[in-house]
C-alpha cells in the first residue's frame, strides 16, 4: 500500500510540475537550461513536447498506484494468490523498466533514489504476504478466471472490451519504451516539433537523452498498467469497488494521455488514433460492466476465488 501511495503521489507531482512549467532540479543541471530558457527556442514546442510525455507518465503512475491500493486492500488481504503473483509480475515490469532509462545515457537521480526506497519495501511486502496466501498458490492462478467466460453476455462483452484495451496498452507501452531506447521520435513528433534530431542536438546535445528517458519511463508505465488491467479483469472478483478503481485508473490514464495533446496543440490523427480507440473501447466496456459488477451475486462465479 505504501508503494501504491508513493506511485500515486509521484504521478501527481509530475502533473503539478508540468502544469507549473518547471523541470526537476537535476534535469536543469543535466541540460544546463531551465524550462523557461528552453521555451525561448522553437516557439516553446520542445518544452511542450517534453511536458506532454511527463503528463502522460504521471497519469500512468496515478493509475498504477490506485490499482495497487485496491489489490492490497482486497484480494491480497483475502489471501488470493493471483493478486500476489500480479504484484510480482507488475513489479518486475515496472522496476525493471528503470534499466530502459539508461539506454540513452541519462541517469535520473531522483528516480533512482525513489526506486531504491520503494524496492526494499515492495520486496518486504511480497515476502511477508507470501505466507498468508490460500491454496492454490501456483502462478497458474493468474490464468484462472473469476467468472466463467461466456462472451455473448453483457459481462462477457464488457470484459472482452477491457481485455482489448489492456492488450493495446501493453503493446503500446512496449513500443513507446523501445522507441525511447532507439529512435526516440515517431514521424508525427518531428512534424509537431518542426525540427529534426540534428536540430535538437544543435540546440542542446543533452536534449535527446533526456527526452528518451521520459519516453522510456512513460512506455514502461503504460505497459505495467496494461498488464495489471488485463489480470484484474480476468482474475478479479466482480465487485462495485473493482469497477470503481478501474474507472478511476482509466479516467486518469486516458484523461492525461489524450487531454494534454489539445492543450499543447499536438493534434495528429495517426498519433492519437490508438488512444482514442482505446478510450472508445474502455467507455463501452465500463458501461457494459457497471450493472453486472454492481450485482455480482447474479454471475456464475468460480469457486477457486473467494468473494471480495
């Protein structure tokens, strides 16, 4: 729960800094420029582009933090093994993505310190809760659905929509993270900036490593969040609280990822189409699931999971 709360607060802090138009102190030290100074170049588009990545990353952290808090309070407290394995899987993905930040040679000191603070606490939480799990404890519990899958029902179609959203998040997150470690920019990014990578290097040779760091972090956050949504939808016991936390996570995640684009004038159909499609499926899925998840006693539940 401490890890979830810390992630949520970190995401909120990223949104706050972006709204105020400031870089972190170590970013300024690395670049040798403040956000205000960099804003004088290219009509401030470079700064706006950097903030658009950071706002989206902050939204993903808030979403993950909310899902962590729900998992710790409900299924893990009840000893459901799938929740423990999902914590482990998402932790490997999230903490492991820290290595991607080094792909372009920028070491984020604050991020490194936060990782060193949270990782021991997270590992201790996994160790202390491992002995409280009910049988079966196998990782195969991650593939045991809480409700028998009948796809042509309201609940089945709703789950299918959210599973498709989660798959898109995992694929999109991996793509963003890989671009952050390699090419950094997609063609639409360069059109928005009106600059080529060589032009950015001429402005400041450390700009691209910093942007690559932001992209890799955002991609890792989206991927980790997608993994969690997929298994929560598949393994999570239908309940009003599960619907509420999924709604909260999705609203914050899609709200920040899509909302920042018109705010900075980065509106490109090809660039935004996957996120818009994801939002469309999310709204449909949550609409279909609201009634059955508010009355789970009417569903055919799998006896392998305890009720929440």
